[in-house]
C-alpha cells in the first residue's frame, strides 16, 4: 500500500519534471533524492525495529545472556565442544526414564557420584545459619572469592540472623593442578569457607556443580531456613534479602525466587554456548526456571531437588535443569514481591538503586569492592 503510494507519487512527479525548465529540474531532482533517502531510512528503521521485537525468545535469551560479562566463564569452557560427558556414563532413553527409580544414581549429574575433597561438615551445626549463600566459583578465581569475603560474604549476622557464605569449587586439571590444589587447601585452612567436589571444574560441568551444592545443603545443612545459589560476579544486598525472607508472607517451604525465565526455547544452534541437543532435552521449550545468576530458595528444596534429579535426565544448562527438577516436583517458581530487586543489569551506577536492590551482575571483583564501599558508607 505504502509502496504503491510511493510509486504513484514518484510517477506523478517525474511526469511533472518533464515540463519544468532545466535549473528547476535539477533542484526537484535533488529534493526528490532527499525525500527518497528519507523514506528509505524510515523503511530500514521500521523493518529493523520489527525484526528486533519479533526475535524468537531463544535469540532474545542469547542476546541478554551474551551481554552478561564473564557469565560463568571458566578457562576450559571454550575447549568443550561436545556433549559426551552428559550422555555418559549411561544414556537414559525415555523408556528407561519411565522405569527409573531412586535406587539408580548412576547418571552423571547425580551428586551421589561425587564426594567432597574439601568440606566443612560441621559448620552449620556451629553457626546455625538462617541463610546460606552458596557461591559456585572456578578454583583459580581467588580474587572473586576475596572480594566477596570482604563485602557481602562478611555479613555474618544480619537483623540478628546468622548468614553463612561458602564457595563451591571442582577439581583443577592441567600442568599446574597440584600447585593450584595446594593453594586451595591453604585458602581453605585460612578461611574455612571452601567446599570442593571431585568433578572436573569446567563450564560444561555446571549442572554437576549446582547439584553438588544442593547435595551439600541437603546433607550438611538441613537446619538452615533459606539458601541462595549466587554467582561470584554478583552484588548482593544481604540486608534486603533477609528482609524479604523474614517477611511473614514469604513461604517457608517449596519456595524459590529470582529472575523468572518463562517460555524459553532450547538453543539448538550448535555454535552456541547454550546448545543442547534434542537427545539430551527433546522438548522445544524449558519449563519456567530462575536465571542462574542468583536464586533464593527455602532449604527444604535441596533434598527434594536431589531426589527429583533421579528422574530428570541431565543437561548442561544448570539453571534450566533445576527448572526441570522443580517441574518434576510440581514446585512453581515465584516472582519476587519486588521483581526489580533482582536485576540482570543496573545500568549506570546509582547508589540509591543498590540500596534498594537484592542482587545484580557486576563487571569485576574490584567493582564489587568499590560499589560496596560506596553503598555502605556512613551517611
Ligand atoms: C568428543 O569427545 C570425545 C571423547 O571425550 C572425543 O574423542 C571426540 O573427539 C570429541 N569430539 C569433538 C567433536 O570434539
Ligand atoms: C527400583 O528398581 C529396582 C531394580 O532396578 C527394583 O528392584 C526396585 O524394586 C525398584 N524400586 C521401586 C520403588 O520401584
Ligand atoms: C569483616 O568485617 C569485620 C568487621 O565487622 C572486619 O573487622 C573484617 O576485617 C572484615 N573482613 C574482611 C575480610 O574484610
Ligand atoms: C567435566 O568436564 C570436563 C571437561 O572440561 C570433562 O573432561 C569431565 O569428564 C567432566 N565431568 C566430570 C564428572 O568431571
């Protein structure tokens, strides 16, 4: 329609041009050229805009998560381009899954396959925490751990309630692994906040890491009221989190909240970091899950999730996998009472935003230290 109008207009004008003198002809041509450029740029703008807003949710998800700095990146991540470890040791087909029961713990993400090489088995008995903050982190990311130890990880009593922060690492591999292990053991003696499990620490093994976190909470810390799985590159306002969890209408059981991911398509692009094969996860969409950067849950859930994972075939997207376990349990993720408190990005730094927030992604350990100082400066 618009095109036709445009064409008619063009035609009419070019007919008119035949009758005008030469000088005027050039001027009209110039104006026409300007008008044409203007129209073309509008068309380009509009089609670009509608393309963007019509983008499939999975590309949108990729766009969002691609923007997240250092999101879960470990050194070995780029070298993992195949799915063998998640179909090992025994691939589970649908028929097997239907007959599977909890006497079978053989699948690769099930925590019973692993044991703790560094542990704090009595720390919950000693501290009796209301809230446990579990931070999956790569072994070499000591700067991130130290930044957390000197900021939100150092908040051990909040509103009179005990809060405990622990880091979960896997095994280091490679030439320097022995030295790295010694350093980790030294760090553990010094801070008593490291948990290590015997899987190889890599981006691809994050589902294993998360399941080991759930197992630790279920077996070493059942007395805690709430837990949070929070990445090492996050800001956390512990006070606001404890306020949320202490509110009378916050459920004590089957409660999990954070940034809700609804109707997310499984990424089938083999070049993507989030690629999952149809063999590993046949359905086109994930069930509703919580973005892995930081989700909070009542502490009855870890043992239930570990149990449910017996029936849910593992795949390498840890947060979506927890979503699949929750679906298996019939537990519906909750939107936070104030969704803006769980923010992927804060944009430009504004102190008042961080005073209101619960959690958001930061760019570096130094940024966490700087922002923390500013947010907590005396008024
Ligand atoms: C996948 O992994 C297996 C064993 O871990 C290896 O033999 C194979 O070459 C890998 N394939 C690709 C495409 O990297
Ligand atoms: C679980 O499977 C084993 C054999 O694989 C079987 O002996 C057992 O009865 C099953 N348990 C349940 C609760 O179905
Ligand atoms: C933690 O906070 C206490 C004060 O409450 C301070 O003395 C200590 O140095 C802090 N620890 C770290 C690692 O910053
Ligand atoms: C973890 O990831 C590495 C690759 O980075 C792989 O070699 C290993 O088999 C995986 N699984 C376990 C249980 O360590």
